[in-house]
C-alpha cells in the first residue's frame, strides 16, 4: 500500500476533473470504478476509485482518491493504492501501487 496526502490550492471542481482525466488518460487500462460526492453546508467531499492493470506485477491495482474542501476553502487530498501484491500472507512486489500513485503525483 502506498499513500499520499496533500493540501491543495485552487478550484475544487477543476482539481477533481484534472485528477479524473489525468488518471484515465494516463494508462490504457485505467478506469474509474466508482465515485461518491457529499456536500454539507459549504464543505464537500468527493471520493474516486480507479483501477488499472500493472504489467510489472501482472495484477490489477486500485487507487482511492478523496478530495475534501473545508468550509474555509482549504482542499485536502488523500490517495491510497492497494492490490499490488501477489503473495498470500505478506506483501511483495508493490511496484504497481507506487507507479499508480506516481501517476497521480504527475497529474497534480
């Protein structure tokens, strides 16, 4: 599992669109598996779950992205990858997870 957390500046909708388009266009096998959006007062939260095939690991990896805008306009991002291991009892070969997270870093 790999994780990234950031505080971002800018327009929430533009950042979310940049993330969605950048991840999907950044890999032939990437797809948006599901999404969820919440609004409470002037705060909002969007969750996106992406998946792609990792040729290096010969498996599929997922990337969960949570974007949260607080009432004061601060935008928080949390991104967590999973699924990049082939072992049964412990994690080995997590290169695909880190590569997926690196793709998000490039988009941001």
